[in-house]
C-alpha cells in the first residue's frame, strides 16, 4: 500500500489569530480552541488541518525554524512503522533533505520529517503497535 495524504499542518505564531482567519473562511472551529497549543479540524475525506504553536513544535524539535516554503507542512499517513522508515530512507536516498529521522514519538506514532524541494516540511507517520488511534 502507498502513503496517503492525511493533513496540512500550520505552525501558528498566534493560535487565536490563525484560527480566527480560518473561521472567516468558513471553518467551524470552536472559540475555546484559541487557547490550545494543538488543534485538529477534519475537512473530510480523511484529511485534516492541524495547527500547532511554535512552542509545541520546538518542544519536539528545539532547533525548528520556519521552512523556506513558509509555516505550512503536510503529513502523510503510512500503514506501519516499517513504511515510515522505508519511505524516509527512499526520499533521503533520492537526494531530499531528511529533517528528522524516524523515531517512536511519545504520542504513539512512528514519526519522521523530510523537506520537499520548496523547503516545506512533510511529516511521515504511522501508529505504533498497541497505540490508541
């Protein structure tokens, strides 16, 4: 099976301002989300928009800096941890930059980050065996 497009991630300098902007475009995001550090909004078809504050992103990757492509990243769901590892290795072998090697994340996913040709971060992830989905 191949990886499937799953999410667009927005790294928000100000969560409330970012969510207000997307509310003005018609997304029904609860006002209580303005104070959250991580927000998920399902747009349908198995795709979500994810918002994380800069602080959350830097808690995972202390050296994180906005990519040349801006503060938006994409995420691709893989079937299992082995697919995350294989896809990461294939992309790096093809000359793409590996931003974060595959690792078992504390939130229950095998997780890795590569950089697309335009500087956008692309997350690869799969649930770890026994992790809640």
